[in-house]
C-alpha cells in the first residue's frame, strides 16, 4: 500500500473511532457531522469551500502509468 493510501485509511479510521466515542459518551451534538452542519449554517462559505475541496479530491483525473487505458 502506498503511503498516501495508508495515510488516508488511517485518518478515516481515526476519525471514525473518535466520532463513535464522542457520540457514545457525549451524544450526537458532539459528533463531527453535527459540527460540520452547524458550521455550514453559521458560515455558508465554509460549506462552499468543503464542497469545492471534495469536488477536486473526488473529481476525475486521467489515469497514468499502468492504470491508463492504451
């Protein structure tokens, strides 16, 4: 596994465990999702920026190297 894939997997697992812990012991109000929802309501620019970043992260990039179609 490449280091980028390992990093992304580790961050996802860490955030999932953290969120589960917070919801279990402090309720839904302490979850990451609730924080993001409240921040988006308070600052629509934050919501736009998150959408913009996600669009660029998950958007199409032409495959290169061994994954490219020949």
